[in-house]
C-alpha cells in the first residue's frame, strides 16, 4: 500500500513539474517575446498600409461639406517620361488672358517665363509692350508710365484685396500662381470645378449671388460659370469647347505652379542614366579586383 501511494505521489509530482515548466517556459516565452514571423508579418503589413495610403488619394467625407471628389484624368505631364503639352499651354494662356485675368491674378509669372515655353522672344516682347506699367520715381521724383518689358510680371486685375472684394460681392478671387499645388486633387479638381456647373438638385437651395457646383466645398461658389463653347477663338484652329478650354487652362496653370517641371525630369533622366552606368562599372570593377583573391588556393606544405 505504501509503495502504491509512493508511485501515485511520484506521478502527481512529475505532472506538476511538467505543468509548471510549460507555463513558465514555452507559454510565457511566446507571450512576452514575439517571434520572428510575427515581426515580419507586422512589418510587411505596415509597409503595405503605407504604400496604399501613399498612392490612394481618395478621401471619404461628406460631399456636401468637403465637395465631391474629382475623378482622375490622364494628364500627359503626369507621366515620368513626358513633358507638358506646350501647345496646350499656349492655348491656356490665351484662355487665362481673355477669361480668367479679369478677376484672378498670376503674381509669380513674368512675361519672360513664357519664352521657350509657349511663345517666342519676339512674341513675348510684343505682348509685354501692349500694357502700361507704372514705374519710377524718375530724376525729379515723379512716377511715370512706360510700355511693359519681358521682365515685368503679369498685371493684377485689382490694386488690392479690398477692391477685389468690392467688385465681387465680398468674395476674393484667389491668385492662380500656385492654385494647382494648393488644392487637393490638383489639376483634376480645377478641371472638374470649371466644368461642374449644374442646376441644383431638388431639396438644395442656393443663396442669391452663389452658383451650385458639387466639386466646391459646400456646393455653392461665388464664381459664375466662365467657360462656354466658342467664347475663345484659338489661333491654331482648335475647337474651343468648354472641356477643351478647361483642359488648356489647367495645363497652363499646372506649368505656372511648376515652371521647372520639364527641366527637372530631363535632369532626373540624366542622373539615372549616369548612376546606372556607374553602377555597372562598379560591379565589373569589383569582380575584376576580387576574382584573383576569391579564386586563389592556399596550400600548406608540411615541413619534411
């Protein structure tokens, strides 16, 4: 009887030791220190989420408050190997001068910036001379007016903000120099805004002096529709439809927001080509220098 009890106690003691080893060893180890596979999975998941958030620009919000999200359009200058459509920039400048310049300024663009982009040097000189610029003071301290020069910046439609608000029922037309960079959606938003004027749907009331546009935050905008078919006559014979004019002026404003766009891409391609050549040469040099060392054989001759 005593031996049986000893065996039972021995088995219970062994089972207790095994349980204690399991809880204090493997189980606690798995809960306190994450395994390599869990760390790798977390890293891959975080990297995937970061890539998704970087390339997905969709914003889920109330369209009535934030504005309808514009669709994505295939702008030719968005390609890494393409430049601006310079013919479209020239037409867009014409749309800006004949339609947009009556209310919106373009403070960061001078006439000389157009040389080699949309106009020749002689054309830019002729365009600049058509305006009068206040300059001075002269030798006797008086201000005077002179014909414009290519170094002059495009003139403002209003002398100050107060005059601009007074002429537009309290609304202030923004400067368009960086409008493409300063609005979410960039050129897609500007294009959708210019072509997105509709009659308000049932149940939506628009205040007097405002116009319904679902792409503008709040749905009501103080700027009336500015582009209509045939409002501009292109010198190259392109049909001046509403969508064509919107596309051209967006191309012009995209260039105005980033005039160094084409040069930056050319410099980037040159840098990538140069670095690729240097990388190939470095691989060849490494193999040439290290191949004798890696292929040599060391023999130890025992002394006789």
